[in-house]
C-alpha cells in the first residue's frame, strides 16, 4: 500500500513571496528579476499547480550558482518587426525574461492587433499558463509555449524524441472567470512524475513506456530508461511538433536532442526556446461585446445536461482559479515535497526557514 502523504503546510501568499524574494536577493538577482520571478512562481502555487511553482526556485538558483544561468545577464531584442520580435535571453532568469517577453508581445499586439515574441538561449520558465493569463488580464487572448529536453517518445518509436513541450492559452471574459488551459503535450508533465517519486505515490500505467516501448508504472526507470508518452497518441505528438517549430526551429533555440535538461548536473546550457503570442481582441471587436459573447459561451457549456454522479461542469482553468481565490484569502497549503524543496533552498542560501515555516 502506498504511504499516506504528509499533511500540507499552510503559508500566506505574502510570507511565501517575501521568502522567495530574500532567497533571490541572496543569490544576486536584481530586484526586478526577483519580483517578476516570485510573482510567476507564487501565483502558480495559488492555483494548486505545485509542480511548477516555488518548488522550482531551488533548481533555478542552483543553475545560477553553477553558471548555467546568469544573475547579471539581461535579455535583448535580436531582431524585430512591427508585429514580432526575436529575443536573446542570454540565460538571464527565465521567468523574468518570459514575463517581459509576453509584455513585449502585448505591446506588439496593441500596435498591430497580434504580436509574436520568440525567445532563445533560455531555460525552464515555470508554468506556461502564467504568461497566457498575463495577456488575458489585459483583455487580450494569450498563448504561451516552450520546448524542453527530449523525454517523450512518439508513435512507432521507443526512445526519447521530443520534449513534453507545454502549451497554454487564456481568454478574458466578462462576468465569468477567464478561460485558460495549461497542458504538457505528453500524457502528464515530467514534474508530476518526479513529484510522485518524491512522495512515494503510484502513477498510472499510461504515463511511461519502458526501454522496449511497453507501458510501465515503474517510475524508478524514469528518466534513465523509461520515457513519457504523448497525450492522446498522434494528437499530442502533432501538437508537440508544432511547439518545437514555434519555440525552437523559428527562434534559433536548441532543437530536440540539442536541448539539455535544466534539472541535471551539466556544464551545458539548456538553450530552451519560448514563444509568446498576444491577440488584442478589442481591435477586432469591441471588448465589451467579446466578453459578453465569452460569457454566453461559458454559460451554455455550464448549462449542459449533467452526467450521472456529476454535480457541476467546469470550464478549463476554473478549478485552478477558484483555488487561487481561496489561497489569496486563507493561504496556500504546500505539499510536503514543496516544503522540503523550500527548506533545502533556505539552507542553500543561508536563510532561516523559520521565517516561512513558523512551527
């Protein structure tokens, strides 16, 4: 029988943010990069997406110490046109680079109706959904995606071919909550497998295949021998290829086997690529009309007949946004693996973990 996971630890959004800011200050990051990174990671925790929130800060700061990222670096626009730009991140802090890159895509959209920004020479940027939601908060339709190191097979193969290549979208609404989706193109994000391993929890048999290409739930083989499956077979495979094109082939970032994992000990930079797309819907339709039509669509979906045993229909992202509403008032219940990562981070940078965990 799997072990019962330890009870979560509740912290306030303010305390968690202050803790992360101090850790990044001690790591040498600028105030702006630290503020933006903290917003990305803590906001992700409020949604309950703990695999992509503050749990990742320890690894990012470790990459700063070993030279795979640079606290002193800043991204620059390498090329641009009225509706697009290519950004060289120079291995600056990825969430901060990505935040500013989506803002750049939004400025391009304000000028041209739609904006695309591609990023190269970067690394893990956290949850793709944060950046899509950033556009939606400003009444734009947002798209965010990135490529990662190969850990997923493709139909007909049994080895690593593509990364899990996440993609997210978000759209504003009126009286209803925004609609957003943040997914890996694999059956599940790799971080969820790592989280299950650290917590000793079982995984389904359709997440991984072994070295012979056969389904397995033995995560002890991952990532050395076992590899992930694309979601929905050829459909997830096709989406992963699209993400690879828009984030890597087009941007000049590393492609597929050229990408190095950000979580392993390696002197090689990751050179992940990102893509951010913003659509200024208010230039194509009065924003109030668009939001009204969004509300109508949402309400029609929610009024659909319920299946036996169901008590409610959720829109994409609605569960997460409701969790966020609760977390902002009551605090965030951090799982044990996140708490352990933050305690390790405190030790790494010489910070007293008691400033966050009171007991």
